[in-house]
């Protein structure tokens, strides 16, 4: 692997960053909202599944419901 100087490395990084297509503010906002909604749905789902499993375990081991 060829060694390059730090200055050349940073020039190459700068060139590559110029090639990146950055998302718009609207795209970032929409994506963030979708992530928050899906996390809330998943958290709710796993909460209820956990409650059901807890109830079943208590029922099996006779710990009272």
C-alpha cells in the first residue's frame, strides 16, 4: 500500500466529500419522524409482549396473577 502525505490525504478527502449528495432538510425531517414513529411502535409492541410473557410465567409457576 502506497504511503501518502497527510496533506494529500486531506485533499483527497475534500474531493470525495464534494461528490456526496447530502439530504435536504425536508428529507432529514421526514426520515427522523419515521424513525421516531417506528421506534414508538416497536417499543409499544415489545412492552405488550413482555407483559404477556410475564403473565404466562406467573401463571405457570403459580406466583399469582
